[in-house]
C-alpha cells in the first residue's frame, strides 16, 4: 500500500519593503552610495555653518561700568591684509586687541593709528633674553585692577586667547631654483618664530585659562602640488607642531584650535599685476637657469593657470567664488568665546573640499587634474 504523499506547506512570497530595497541598492552600489553620503555630509556642514553665522550680534562682554575687559593677542605680520582685518574686526566687537610687533617702527605705527583699543605688544623674537620679562610685564598688566576713568569702579581684564595669523605669500618654483636663503628665511620667520612666541605665551595662557588659535593655509598643503614646496613644507611643520602642542596643553585644560583657511574675499579689487597671473609666472620662469626653464617651464605655466594653485588664501580669484572674510571673523569670535572649541575648523572656499581630496583621491589623479605631465626626456 503506497504511503500518502506529504503535503508541502505553501509560503506566500514576501514582498520586500522600501527599507529592504534601499538596503539592497546600497549594497549593490557601494561606490555611488559613498559618494552620495560624502556629498550630503558636505552640504549639511555648509548649511549648518551658514545657519550658525546668521545668528545674533557677536559682541565681547564688558565690565559692569561698561568698560572693555576681554583681551585678545594677535601674532602676525601687520602689513598683511588678513592680520589687519582681524585686528579691526575684534576691536569693533568690543575687545582690547594687542598686536605683536617686532620693531620699534611698527610700535610707533600702531600707536599713531589713533585706535586706543588696538595696542602694540613689543616682542622681539631675536631677543630671547628680553622675551620672558616682556611677557611677565604683560601678565602683570592683565592682573592689575583697571579703572576706565577717574572715579569709576575698578575692573579686571581677561585674556581670551592668542591668535597666530599666517603670512599668505610663499616662494614658488622648482626646488632646484629656490635658494637656500629663501628656505632659511621661511623657516626662521614662519616656523621658528611661531614656535618661539607660542612657547613664550604657554605659561600665561595656562595660568589665565586662555586659548591658542593657529591659522594655516589649507588648499595648497592639502594636495602638495609641484612647485609649492616651501608652502607645503612650512604648513606641514606648523600642523605637526600644533598637534603636539594640542596634546600637551589639552591635559592642562587649554584648547589649541587650528583654523584651516581656503579662499577668502577681503572686498578689495585685485590690482593689474594680480589679474595678470600668466605674466607673473612667465617672469618667474625667465629668472630661472636655462636648464630649469627647459625642464619645468611648461608644467609650471600649466599649473599656474589651475584654480587650486593660485593664492587661494588671499582670495585672488583662486577658486570659483571666495568666501567673505566675515566668516573668518565669526569663526575666530566663536572659537574664542566657546566653552569648548573644536580641534580643527575649516573656513573659506575650498578648505574642506581640498582637505578631502588630498586625503582620499590618489596623488596620481590629483597631478593629472593639475596638468602635471610626466616627461620621458628631461631638458638637460
């Protein structure tokens, strides 16, 4: 007798829901999904920054009698536009601004500008013996009770932070054409000078619980293109030093923040020399030895015409659209007044983008996009 056939249970085919379909699509298109995720993240960051910058007025706190009491020290070249822009903006917001000068002539120039709340702090980097007494004198001034006018109540000053502002101009060209004197000057003024002055301010910053802000260019050092060895090397050294300084002072409760700068618009029309970038690059090439002109001239011309390799930190049409300098002003103010500041911030068009490109895009592709061509035969 044949056994009765077993009944196979019937399972209705399940229909995948929307979430399951999205999950399957992401697994099948991982590269596209990663690109979309990065794009959405960058857009959200930009929108968040615009929303935060559109807040209320940013003003420094004042004493009970209305006098200014918050102090900011700026270390930078006063002849550069970015330094003077930060000085004047912080002074307008109600801070007492001390700008570090290295010569007596600069001190007289600051005092002659007629701005009583922008003061000169004379610190000579070459005079290491006199550096510590000058910082101690400045500290004693901050701790001394202040009186805005005769009969007013005494108030105390508060140091918010020390801001190190970069010099945006760097020598360009092939490494073999850059004189050792240029390297020595760049290392002494921009690396060693920053290290010496930051060392001098460490003790006062720790005792008064202030902050250190170090501003650095971002576009060129992020992709390290050819013919920009000086800027790439200097900024790499400053970033490494900032990282070590952040780790050491972080254990003492002191914030060290790095602000990476992209293209900034200072609202000043470029001069004829700035608009004619090709003429300046040709003048540089003419000054090279004939062997270097034959070997590097074509690549140098083609790369000088690329947007990323122009002086983006000064907003000279380096990128499609430079960011208004007020975003830098707002970022510096927010960093100084925040309870806890981010370790690294990006300000200016191209700062975050080129940071991502330099970290994730293959160096060969970056060189191709910059117009760098490999030569089988050198010119000498």
